[in-house]
């Protein structure tokens, strides 16, 4: 009597998830680079002069945020590459989608704030 095997789930990502991951990687890398660039700019002190360099607490917070973005991207890639079951893979995909949504929302808020405060 032949033993029937269940078909193995496809390792290929659907197109929607693949596009989400592509945009997530690009947006995360771009946001990290922008944050590092902002962190390198000298801050402004209370007497409206530049600080001594990128060692201010604000710059360190910006660098920490950039590091957290890259670390979460590495975590997502690790989860996806080692995912044996659908649960870990789904978690990694939803983590990527959530991060992308946060980055897009932050960028849209920044643009809206600039339009509403600078434009008038």
C-alpha cells in the first residue's frame, strides 16, 4: 500500500511579501543612513553655537536608533533564513511589514509636519 505524503509548503515567497521585503530593506537602509548623517551634524547649544561634535546625547540617541533599525533588519533576515516552519517565517514577514509601516508613517509625518509648519 503506497504511503501518501503531504506536499511540502512552497519555499517561494508570494510576490506581495517579496515586494514588502524589498521595500523594507531599502527603507530601513535609507532611514539608517539618514539617521547616521543627522547624528554626524553638530548640534546647536543654548547659546546658538555648534557643539563640539557628534557626542551629544541627541546624536547618540540618533546613532542608537540607526543601530536598532539595522539590528532588527538583521534579525528579520536571520529569522527568514533559518525558518523551518511557517510560524517563524510568518513572524519575520510580519516584523518586516510592521517596521516598514512604522518607517513610512514616520516619513509621512515628517513631510506633513514640514508642509504644515514651514509652508504657511
